[in-house]
C-alpha cells in the first residue's frame, strides 16, 4: 500500500541523512600498487586522499592528496633498454585534459626530458597530482608532485565518484625506430561510493470496467 511505501521511504531518508551527515566530514581513502606502464617503468606508489561530500552540489571535494612514488629496477620488467623515449605516468584529477604533443623523431622529440614534460604539463591546468618519467635508454628519471587541491568531483553515471585517474605517455609509431608520443588513460584509479537520494515509491491502482 502507499502507507507502507511511505514508511519505507521515511526510513530510507533517515538512513540517507545519517550517511550524508557522516560523509560531510573528512573521509580518507588510501591505496598502493605497482605500475610497469607496459614498457620500461617499474614503480611502486601509495596514496592517501582526504575528501568529503557536498550534498548541495552533489559533488565530492578532495581537500588533500598525498602520493609517494618509489622507483624500481626497470630491467626487472623489461628485457632491454629502448632508444631514449621518456616513458611517463601521471596521477591526475578526473576530467583534466590529456597532454598532447606533435612530431616524429628518433628516440624522443628534441629537447624532451622528464623535467621538460613536467614543466609543460605539470601545471595546474592539467591537474597532475603525481608524476613519474624515465628515459628508457639512460634510465634517468624524474619524480614530481603537484599541488592542485582542493578540487571537486562530479558523480559518474554508475553513481560512484572517481577521485583520480592515471595517464600514460607512450610511443604509438608503427615502426620501432621512430617515435610519435601519445597520451592515454590507464586502468589505475580511485573511486568512492556516496548514496543517492531515495525515491518515494507510489502505488498504482488499476481499474477494470465491464463493457
């Protein structure tokens, strides 16, 4: 009956408001893992994100993001060095624009290094939280951390909120001698769940008339 539906809805709203009140306070999500980038990178990472939910805008606000990246021996995940390409991974806020580079070269584009990539793309408009770049020939590497908090995150279509994504700089040239750098998203990310506002059910009455 509709009265039963109302009772269920009232209890759902009570539970929802309690959860939202809790999620309005500082929450933490932590994690760790390894990334090989499918090539000459071998890193271990940890993260600790502080966040809370803002029901007025149905957004999650990330107020602090701590990352730590440790480099491992790349030869444990790759059989041999490359020709001087700067393999790069970033931990980035969602919906930030992917970096874009033009040109084809041997090894890598002229003047490119871990430092130059950071200087070009580590600015706040690319939303990079943490950055690792390594030359696949010399093994020279660069680790950097960005400062882009606080930032807001919108709800995904599945109801979750993604707090960060990862990006990968790779060579998409069809031949192995030349390189053409490209950027894409990789699989590593962090998501949290926040309940949606309950919807009141209504009882529909069907009438049958004899003709």
